[in-house]
C-alpha cells in the first residue's frame, strides 16, 4: 500500500486535492469515484514531492502552519483517540479533514512511520518546523504513560492559551502601529510636496528667516532630494541591527536592555513569567521529567537573560535543590512568583501553583496592554499634532513678520 497525491473535481464542480493511501492508483480512483470525486491526476507521494520541488510555489513562501491549525488538529486527534479509535486509523481520519497542505503532509508522513512500528513522538520529531520540542516531548510522555489522548487534549488547551496571549498583545499594538506608520507617511508627504511649494515664496524675501524656518526648509530639501540615500541608510541600519542581533553578544545585550525599557520591560517579564509557568505546568502534569521540562521551558522564553536564569535553576534542580531559590536570587522573577513556586514545591502541588501564576499573569498582561494602548494612542496624536503645529508655525511666522514689515 502506498500514499498518493490526487487532484479532482467533486459533485459540485469544486476542485479538490489531497493525499490518501491505496493499493494502486486504479484502486484510489475507484474509492474516490464512490466518494463523488472525479480524479484528474494521481501521483505517488515521492513523485508528487519531486514535482512540487520543481514548481515555484510563491504561495508557500507566505504560507505557514499556524498555532490555531495545530491546536485544532491536536484536539480532533484527542477526540478520536478518546473514542477508542486506534492511533493509525485516527490519524487517517484526521488527515482526510485537514485543509492545510503542509500540516496534512506532516501527519501523513507521521502516520506512515507509526504504521511501520515507530513511535508517534519520533515520527513527529521529523517535522521540527511544525511540531516543537514541547509538542514532541509531551506526546512521548503521553505514549509512555498510556494517556496520549489526555495529553493531546491538554496540549491543545496549552496551544490555544498561548495563541490567545500572543493575539491579545499583537492586536492591542496593531492600532497604535497603524497610527504611527500613517503619521510618518503624512509627514513625509508634507515635507516632499506641501512644504517646498509654500516655502518657495520665501526666496524673494530680503530678510533673514528664523532658524526654525531655515531648519524646516533644510529638512524638506534633504527629504525631497536625498530620499534614496535616506532609504539606503535605513536599509543598511536595519541590516546591521539584524546582523548584530543574530550574534551571541548582541542578542545578550539586547535582551538585557529590553528588560529595562520603560513600560515594555515590565510587559516582557510578565509575558515570560506567564509562558514559563504555563509551559512548565503543562509539561509536568503530562509526565515529562522535570529537567527535560525545564530545558523545553527555557527555550520558549525568547529572552537570553531569562533563559540564563532558568538554566541556573535547572542546574540547581540537577544538584538536588529547588527551582524557587535560583529564580529568587536572579532578581528577574517577581517575588510573588518565586514565593508561590516555593510553596508549591514544599506542598507537592507545583503544577497547580504554576497554573495559578500563569492565570494571574495573563490577567495582568491584559490590564497592562490595555493601559499601554490607552497611553500610546493619545501620545502618538500629541506627537503628530505637535509636529504639524511646528511646521505651520515655521511657515506662518515669517509671513506675519513680512506683513508687519510692509505695514
């Protein structure tokens, strides 16, 4: 039995495509015909992959498997397993209803490897761009403990909570970002189009212009005549910053500086604490060993300074000590967090305490983002209004002085 990629037309005349296993292309055509699909093309999986590699798929450049799609597929698989369906059959049923091509291909390849006797976790490990280390380790723990369906349901909850947190922060910053970009565009348009036409009347003046008007004219000339140079310098600066950020030293210094930024530093720590607590709680509750769980948790923080702190805590645990003490000594984690972790370690309820910390910080993040948004929006308006007022003042004052001179 092989895996085939097919294209066809269903009863409604809609183009369909997918991947299914069958004994032969002829058998696949017969099965699809019974399902109401008229097959136009059938390719074996290897041939389909070779053809796909030859074709330039521009859509694939912008197409990524989102956390929401992985979460939904994980929950569907958990429901199928909880219904008593064997893993291979559950994966086959899941594959048929997936619409994302890359995710469908990953689950198809994983199902084939499971069918050959390999563990589900090892099969998923072959697709690191889709399934993270956290995902693979939780699946491995579920397989080892015989509670795969429970672990998958918990994993789906975790992915959904992380997606909600990320969406909450991003959506709150979209509007201020849009306003900032729009404001910069309007100011650039004024400097290139409006200001040169208005200030051209000053050329006939026989008096010295105020310094702020001269500065406005100079800025307008630079933007109008050397925009290409400004664009090149900006691109060079972005390239240099990205290269510096990719280095170990640059990344370390930047992550340390981020934690000290006004407003954003505190928000970064809140997000990291929430992610640390929820990830570690989910892994521990799923049966992942504590050292492995901390190693995975460390890699999802996204900040080198905080990752260093967790690595020290991991070393402390390896030596037989607790997690709370090194976190408290670092000064990076809030005292209330380390206190609750210490209580959880002493009482044997570390997972519950971590979940309480994550829930509390999710609420704090929501409040902080709302407060920041309400502060940033009027600040952008004030800056834009002040800049426009400064331009108007620089243009009108010489005209008023000229009028007084004439009188």
